C-alpha cells in the first residue's frame, strides 16, 4: 500500500512538474516566444548551473545548482513533447517576430502584384 502511494505521488509530481520549460515559454509575451523554447530554457538553466558549480566561490549554492540542473534535465523530454504540441503557436509567434509587417496584414499583396 505504501509503495503504491509513493508511486502515485511520484507520477503525480512528474505530470505536475513536467513541461515547465514549455509553460515558461508560453507564459512569455508573444514577441518573446521561441520555437522549442521549453527545451531551450531547460538547456539555459543547465548551462547556468554548470557554470555555478564549476566556479569556486561562484554565485549561488552549488547544491541548489545541482538540484536545479537535475530537474531541468529530467524536464527536457517532457518539454520536448510540450514544444512539439505547441509548435504551431510558437512557430507563428516567431514568424511574426521576423516579419512584423506581414503579420499585421496577412493578406496584403506582394510587391508587383
């Protein structure tokens, strides 16, 4: 019974915490959303934490950095799934960032037409 409860709690935590990078990416304003932004955010956290652990007397607590990096690594596959599901939204948001004039008037005629 205790083992079943522990497994259920672990599964619930994985679902609740899963895809945090994707949620953070979608929580940004539309002009800051990026394609596969959830995985990118997780990678940024891992890189930042690796820098903190590698520096003697660096900023932050090394134990916290290791925990944050571990959580981000575990979150990456779930963020990847979330990023694939939200790809149409983030693709359009990033497309609008690169071509703001076309995004405001999607049926505007091209030059020479």
